[in-house]
C-alpha cells in the first residue's frame, strides 16, 4: 500500500506482490477440507477456485483466465507479448496473483468466508467469526490498486526489496567483487573532444524549430541529400537510434547533419523539447575535415559509412536502410564536391543504371594490379573513398611536395599515419601530465583525511584479537607495560572485549587519560560527580518554576473556559510574568504597580529625581548600583527562610546576570519594593516602619531596576529552557524503547543526563538525535555522572554535525572526492541518475555515527573503532565507513541503475542488516589505500 501511494501503482513483478500472494494463499488453504471432492489435485487453490466458480460468476471468469495463463506457460509458446516475466514464486501463486490483478480476490475470499462451512474445518482462519471477515475486508484495499506491466528504468528495479536485491546479486555473482576497491584510483580527467562527433552537436539556437527548418531547402543552403531512418549508435551503452541524414551545400562549405527522429517534430517548441537529451546525439560534420569514407555493404542492411577525419578519429557509423540509399548518398556527395573536389576512386557511370560502385581488380602478391578476365573480376563489397581537392594547396600537400616522386602515391596516406601517430603520442603525454597534476592535487586535498603513518598489524592474530582482558589488566597494573598507541592499535583492528567496555570507553573518549593512576581517576570521578550534581540542582530548580508556571496558566485557562468571563488584568499579569511563584508575590507586584501609578506620592518624586540625574545629597552607598546581601537582609522581613521556588529563582538570576554573588530572590525583590503609600515629606517609610532618606530611595530604585533587568534575563532563560525541556521529554520517551535496557528508571537517567548537558549548553539547545548518541553510552557505562562526562566529550566532535555546525557539508564534499577518486564508475552513475553526488543519503550516517544503521552490539564495535582510529589511522574514519557501506553494495547499485530515491530506499531497508565485520575491514582497507596513494607508493 505504501508503494502504491508513492508511485500511484504497483508493478506486477514486484516482490511485494509475491509475498502478499503467499500470505493470502496460506490463509485460504488453512484448515481446508482435504476429503472434499476436487481437493485432491496438487494445486489446491486452483481446485478451490474452480469449485467456487460453479456457483460464483466472478470466480468462474477468474478460472478461465488463470487456466489460459497456465496453458501458455505449459506450452512454452513464444507468442507471449502480454504475459509478464514470471518468477518461480509468481508461477506458484499464479491463481491468487491473477485474482488480485483482476481485482476479484476480495470478492472470492468474502464468498469463502460466507460459505466457509462447505470448504473448511472448524479451526480454519476463514471459519473464525472475527478473523475471516477481517481478512476479506483487508483485501479490499489491495484489490482497488492499479497494477502495471511496464518495465521502465525509472521504477522497475526499485520494486524488489533491498534483501531481494542482495540475494539476486549473490545468485548472479559467484563471489563478491573484491577487486573494485583495490583497483588503481580512477582520476576523472576531462577528455578533449576536439574532433569527437558528440562535440559537434547542434545547439538549438535560437530555437529547436529553426534548427529543424534548417535541415530543409532554404535560401542559405542547398539540400543535396536527405534520408530518414538512418541508424546511429551515439554511445556504446545504448542501442542504435534512427535519425534524419542530410547533406547541405553552402557557398563556403559542405555540411553533413544527422538528427534523431525524436527531434524532427518541429511543432514541439516547449521547454522540455529544447532541453531534450537527444540534442546531445545530433551531429553536424563539415566535409572539409573528412579525409576518408569507409563503406561497408552488408547483406541484411543497406550498408554503413564511417567517416574518418584528418586526425584519424572515426565518427559513429551511419547505417543506411535497404534500397540503394548508400550509393545514392555517395553520388550526391561526389556531385557536391565538384568542381573543386572529388572522390578517389570515383564512382563509375553505367548506362541505364547511373552511378555504380567501381569494379576493382585484385592486387597481386607484389601489390601490382593483375590483368584478369572479366569473369575473374571480383566486385568489392567494402570500399575506402578518399576526398581530394586537386587544385588546392593544403598543408598536407605542401608537406608532401618535399617527398620523392616515387612516394607521391603514398604520401597522403603516410602523412595521415604520421599525423595519427603524433596525435596518439601527444594525447598520451598530455593525459599523463594531467594525471600527474591531478594526482598531486588529490594528495594535497586528501592528506588531511588520514594520518600519514600507515598502521599495519604486526601479527594478524594479535591485532585482530583486539583489546583482551589479559592485556588490559596488565596495563592497569603497570601503565608502562603497553604504550597508548599500541592499545589504540589493538582497538582499531579488533575492538574491545565486551566485558571491558565500561572500563575502556572512558579512556577512549577522554574522560580519563592513559597513564592515570587509580587515585587520579577517582579524583576525576569525584570532580565530575560534584559538577553533575550541581548542574542537576540548578536545572531542577528551573524545572520547578516551569512546572508551577504551566500549572497556573492551565488553571487560569480552565477558569476562563468554565466561567466564560474574560481574564482580568491580574490574571493576565500572572500569565506573562515569571518572576515568582506564589500568589503573595503576584499581589505584591500589583502593589508596586499601584505605587508607580500614583503621580502625587513622594516616592514618585524621588524616582523622577533619580531618573533625571544623580541624587541631591550624593549620599548613596558605593554599591547602590549592585545591591549587596546586607541591603536585602535589612529590607526583607522573611528572607531568612526561602522556599524551594525562591532558591530556584536565585539560581536563575545568578545564571542570567553572570554575577558571582547571589541575585535577589523574588521575595526579597517584593519586600524592597513595598513602600508605604501614605507617607509624605522628604522621607519615606521602610518595610519595618523605619524612616528612609532620599539616598535610600535612590538605592531602592537602583535595586528595582537591577532586579527588573535580571527578571527579563530570567524570562528569556526560562523560555529557552522550557522549549528544550519539552523536546528532550518527547525524544526520551521514544528512544529505543524496545531495547531491554531502557526501563522507565533508565529512561529517567537518560533524561537527567540530557537535561544536564543542555543546561550547560543552552546556547546550542537540544537537537533531535542527541538522545541517540547518549543512549549507547548509558547502556555501556550505566552510571549517570560517568555517562554525562563521556557524552560531553563525545559531543565535542559530534556537535558540529548538527545544523548549528558546519561539518556536514564538509563530510559531503569529502565523500564526493573519495568516491570520485576511488570508484569513478560508481561516481559516474550517481552523476547521471539525477546527480546525487551531493551524498545527502549519508546525512543520518554522519549525524549519528551510524547508530540508526546498526544493531546495538554492532554500534558498540563501530563506535570504539572510530574513537581509536582518530589516533591510529584517521580522524575522519566515519567517511571511510560510509564509503565502505557504499562500496559493499556498489555492484548492486550499478546493476540496478539506482537513482537517489532508489538508494535511499535500499539503505533504509538494509538498516540493521549489515555485516559490520566486513564493513569495518573494508573501511580499514580504504584508509590504507588513501594513505598509500598520498605516499605515492
């Protein structure tokens, strides 16, 4: 059904059809009465449908069509243009398949369900009162789809599943192609098509219509010859296509044109016609560049002409249809060459027949012409005509004038051979020069992708055995027993023993340094754990504020919905302020607003004075701009006992303001701002009834201003953290929930670690996929603080792969270079089939270090190899794993001519089915190959 939605139809030869028919047949035959009449045949589905057809007309018509197909298959007749190519599986399920394509399968199964007691035992699926009708209903959808028999390149090979494509490749190839990754790097050097026929293609300017009209007789050129359906094979990998051959005479030169028939409809003037691929195959050849015409007469066709230019390059053969058109073409060409040129040898004129091919006698042993009788004359079937211009002094004739008279007859031929030799040598030299220059560029470009020291295993059994418990224990006892590079070499070639991963991974990721003593490692763990606990306490306080705010907003929304009344101003302020939690705080803030709205109060005058300049008496304390804890202890009546929410706000203010000392809490802020409304004169009443002078009022205003800025910073911080919190919770709940480790308790650990990391990196924030990178670490380490530290180290490299970094484009560019150099054939296919050399299908590979492509045990092996490869062979080992994945299936990709959609579908279906040992071995070989290429060995 997914395929039908994507493609609007399903191919009849699709593997999905075969699997579907097999499943339906199993259901239909389940519990079938064996002793019923007619069910003793080998094909029980045919017997069942035949019996149903006696009382059900749709089944009767189906039986007739299925029997006709069976007869055609049995007779093995060649007249099967309408019969699709059937695999053995399709033939085995022929009746079910035919019923599906004829769209009667659902009706027949429904009939069997309704009359199940006649055909089935009690335990049969179709006898079940629930399962039977459900099966019939499920078949309605597939029977409503459109099916096709077309076999076009754009969809036919994409129908089989990835597994089936792999199986086909194994069947058709005796062994995997191992030579492709090790062949000499193919460098894409652009060919110089100075005289290639494909370069001499017409450019449809100003329009395709003008070009087509130029093929006919017009005022600028005379049409000497024209013939349709002349075949030309433009490329080696395609069949010959018919086209229109025309010979044109202008005042300056004679031109030969060949245009594919697909372009001859000049009425198509749309954009697609202008950009048709057939314009690449059209030819325009100037006859003055042609030296020889090789004519071959075949029995089954009208003959072939091959044009050879001065540099020895042959144009694609022109294959004429039957009917003497080749001779007519040569005759028109000879007449067009006159009076300045001619064919050598010339055509003969024969009475009653016009121009005919010359009759040449056989040469003797010494090259002389033997005089034989007419009966012994042999008419030649192949001719070589030379185009000569006797009255013109060409550079070739000028050169031959210096040769001896004895060589006059052979001078042009000798000159042509010499010219071809010089061309061959010249092209070989320039090709070699281009190869050397390009190779130098390759070495410079790829040198940064690999380490220059090639790491080879001394003893294969030792290296490929990996890091064992024996080696690791010896290293822990004496760090000098093994060098760090030696341990990394073992991990690179053989991985880590699964029982050691919890101990070794912190070293590989940089949580520990190789050579640390046990006490030093414990000290690192204590520091990490203290940092982790501090971070958790900070974001948990923030989370408490977020939860309370959401709870109050939800309550206000519910109150509005239940009462139908509009939210008052106090409630609106509650929705938009995050400075505090309790209702008391909101009420206090409201009091402050009321104070600020009284223009006649002394406090307003004081604020006005401060806002317009410095205070009058200048008695403000030096720290009036940054209130100290002493100010808050005097002003606040309840600051000694802070609630959990207030402590969370304090941490937020400190984080937002960047100050080392604690910022004022919401309760302290409100206490400072609560000023007696009834006070008069130059002094105001403090929170405890004491008199405060104007300097204190100035200090109070500065405090309010500071707190106001802090609260706005806090608001931004809360909004940012709230957004990330919701993203994390959504991803954590669906992160590998089918894997045994991720119980609710361990999912909570995963959430804690991720929230802690994001709290320290709010400027980056959470991006989907980060949980995928953390999950394998937590599975192995099973410790929150340790996993947090290792994840932080891992993200130093992986952070740049996410959208805020720029590493992904670099990965794509490097993949493009590696494929182009190491496998030019595959690169060319990618370039031709929609040009997916952008390698976007590798995005998920690089983003998650292949975590979604492999099962967990294979992820462990790949990740530790990547970490060790940074020091052993390449800091970009992920590139070579990606390249190995592509190269492993390169033959399948080439055989099935995959485009961008096909390759995405293929690798999505192959996820968690790769042979990781084979992939890693191939990746290491590719690294070694690039290292060897750079070292010029």
